[in-house]
């Protein structure tokens, strides 16, 4: 019997967007088992902490026996080996993604020749969608409902309401 094809879709998911969700949905059509691996990376300062990001991914993807949500820190390639996966799934939007993704894919392949990175091209409606843009729009009170799933809409509203309360409090105290 053939081995099940296990792929890992790694990322910051700060927060998960409809672009990510599209890659996950299409990835499930291709692989037997897909692990969405949320990076717990000390070098980046995320808007949502690791527990919040994991919870938002879980709420967004629902339950599917072929889909798993997990976290990792350190080298992705170590996590890939630990999970006995051989495929890294990534999404490509514009040409601007290419150089970075190419570098990372080459490095990972160099570190482990058994690991391949596979790319899915973004679906057109999400071609310009990124977590950073979503955070930027939401931070100024803009509507991000067409960019992110409902649990994230709610979480962004709460996050920025809490922030503006604390900013306002700061201003009042001065
Ligand atoms: P990272 O910090 O690792 O780039 P992200 O959460 O920003 O993490 O992205 C994870 C992966 O999802 C990357 O491969 C990225 O190119 C892809 N991705 C992000 N947004 C989209 C989108 N709108 N369409 C397709 N792929 C996307």
C-alpha cells in the first residue's frame, strides 16, 4: 500500500485570512493529510499570540479528520522530519513572493533532500491579500469582512477596540 501523502502548510497566520483558507481547502484535495503548522517565532512580534493564532485557525477550519492544526518552533525542517512528512505546502501570490519563497525552498531542500516544497498559486480574489494588509486596514477601523473568516473579524474588532481603549486612557491621563 502507498504511504499516505502528508503535507505541512507552515506560516505565521497572524491572523489566518481567506487566502490561507483557500490554500488549505485546495491542499486537502491533493494530500491525504494536511498539517497547518503555526510558527511560534520569537523574532517576529505578532499581533496575536501563538494561542490566539492557533485558536483562530482551529475555529476557521472546523473539524476534518484529514486536517490537523499544530504549532512548531525552531527549524521547519526538524518539524517536518518529526512529523514524518516530506512535503511543504506554500502559497504564491505575486512575483514579489517568489524570491523569498525560492530561497527558503532551496535552503530546506539543501537541509533535507527528501523534502520538497510545493506551491499553489493564489486564487485571483486573494491575489493581493495578506495578513499585514488586513491588520493595517483593521487598525484604522476599516471593514475586513471580505478578507477574513468570521472568527477573525470578531477577534480583530476586539483587539483594536482594546487597543484604542488603552490609547484613549493614556491620552486622558496626560
Ligand atoms: P510566513 O510568515 O511564513 O510568510 P504567512 O502566514 O504570511 O506566513 O503565509 C503563509 C503562507 O501562505 C505563505 O506561503 C504565503 O505565501 C501564503 N499566503 C498568504 N496569503 C496568501 C494568499 N492571499 N493567497 C495565497 N497564498 C497566501
